[in-house]
C-alpha cells in the first residue's frame, strides 16, 4: 500500500512538470485528457465495480456544467461556488434516478438512463432563453486572467481528488460490497448486503464526480454546449473505460489518455478519423476484451511463469 502511494506521488509530481515542456495545443490535449480521466474513472466506479451500465453519465456532467454556468451568468455566483452547487445538483438528480431505476437493473437500467440522457439534451437545446441552446452558454473563467497552465493544475487537482475518492471507496468495505453485488447480488443480499442501497450509493457518487468534471470543463472551455451531455460524449467515455480496462483502477486513466491523444492524432484524416477510432475499439474488443490492463496482466503472468520455470530448472 505504501509503495502504491509513493508511485502515485511520483506520477503526480512528474505531471506537475508537464507545462514546462508542452506548447499551448499539447497542454489543451492533456487538459481534455484529465477531464476524461475523471469521467471514465467515475463511470467505471458504477459499471466496473457494481455491474450497472448507465448511459446518463455525460448527462450528469452536463447538469454540473449548466448549473454552474447558469448560476454564474444569470445569478452572479462565483464560478467556484457554482461548481460545488453543480456537483450537488448532479448528485441529487443521480440519487433520484438511482432510486427510480436501480431496482430494475440490466437492460432496463440502460434503456431508462439512455432516455433520461436524451430528454435532458432536448431540454437544454430547446430552453434557449436559459441555456442558449446550440449557440452555447458563455461562462466566466475560474480566475481573473485566463491561463491554460493554471487550468492544467486545476484540472490535475480535480482529477487527483476524484481518483482519491474512487480509490478509497473501492479499497474499503464499501468496495467489497460493490464487488459482491456485481458478482452475485442474490448471494450478497443473503449475507446482509443492501443491494439497492449499494447501487444507489455508487450511482450517486459517480454522478457527483461527473458533475464536478463537467463544471470544471465548462469553465475551462468558457462555453457550455449540448455537446457535453450528448450521447456521443457518453459513448466516448464508455470506450475509454472499456478499452483501458473495465473494473480496474488504472485502466480508465490509461484509456482516457490513450484515446484522447489518438483522437487528436487522427483528427487530421478528416471524416476517416471516426473509422480509425472504431477500428481500434474493435481490435481491442477482439484481441483483448479486458482492455489495456488485460494485456499488462497477461504479460506479467507470462513473465512470472517464465521466472518460476527458470528457477525450477536451475534448482
């Protein structure tokens, strides 16, 4: 445990040095990647550890972003206070959706959250007087002078905070209950685990973290549009978690950086960048269903087997 903390501290310390060697464009890509780290990791908390596939995660990011933006623009709230209120709003709506939907589970949960996400997008698009619709809502920055370097450190701090919350949850008694519900909810229930409460807890926490990610991201872009809570955004987050390694702590982090950097690299191919992106996802699904972390785990297992076999031969 101590070694993991040391490694994590080293990674964060090295990340703090990134602005020294990156230009504005590359720093923008890293900031986007940090947003997706928060989104993919918080969605993985729900899908990877309790087995509940929700298509409303981007919608909760949109709730956080629009709540903060509307309060800042229409009511004169400080953007930082707006983000906190946006997190609370996303968590409250997530709790209500969780209470209503999580008793169903399976495909019914997925369909219900898919419908909720699309309804929210339609409302945001049509309520022009409040949200500015497809034109986008212009929002103030988080600091008096706009700086990508400052936003990098803000997004890095938010991502680290999200990851700490997720890590504490999955490596605790609550995390054991999450995995118990995922593996066999009937057996977990027979042992005294409140299955619905555990699911609602995971849904609510993941919604709060998505709301925080959306709030910070909206104030970074200075323009909040229906693209944030769109299904395209949701499926991108889903792909990052799955390709990185669903049900692992590091997998969504790797998936977020890998796919965001890949998306930027192949964007120059015009309309074909979507095709290339799809082919990468299909290749991972075919050859490594457990994602990048599955490849790493298989390599470690083969290496350990080779070392054991070599030791036996020498013995």
